[in-house]
C-alpha cells in the first residue's frame, strides 16, 4: 500500500508546481496601439495598455496614464456618464489568482471609454487603467 501512495503523492506535488509555474510565468512586455501600430504607452511602474483613436479637442483623457487607479482617474477627470463591469474568461480558470478576472468600463460623453482591469466583485475600484478609447462622437451610454 505504501508503494502506491508515494508515486501518487509525487504526481500531485509535481502537478501543483507545474500549475503554479504557469500562473506566475512572466507576460510579454510588448504591446502596440491599434490606431498607429506604435508601442503602447507605459507608466512608471511598467504597466502597459492600449490607446485607440485620436483625442477630441480639449479631451480630459490626455491627462491620464496607463496603470492609474479608478479612484485616481475619477478624481482627476470627474464622474463618468455611464459605467459597468463584466468578467473575463480568466474568471473561469481554476486556481487562477491573477488580477485580470474582472473589467470595469467608464464611459464619458463626447470623450470616449476607459477600461480598468483588476479588482473584484466587491472591490471594483482597485482596478488599473489598461485601455483608453478616444471617440469624440461617444453617446455616453453602454
């Protein structure tokens, strides 16, 4: 009986190490914008993101940087016209404990949309800015 348990235990520990290694593997640091193909903007702590479109005249979005927190953004440019949240496919991966399980979107009329990654169902404000979509014709509703 002991001979059977030892290999089973070794397989379980090996599988756990493999899963942990896959979850903590470094991500690619290269990202480009859709509109120009140029490297995406990065903030001081190497957060990357995507900027789409051209800013509207006198756009509030020009004050923003990738990686900013949602509270910081709303304090800087004001409250959105509309907002909402949704889960990503990563929310359904067993044993995934990363921060990109939820997305939160803020919509500003005449400005565009901001997407934040991170946070959780109870704490959406913990997300970080990952996408700025400039759109002068934004109706302001999701």
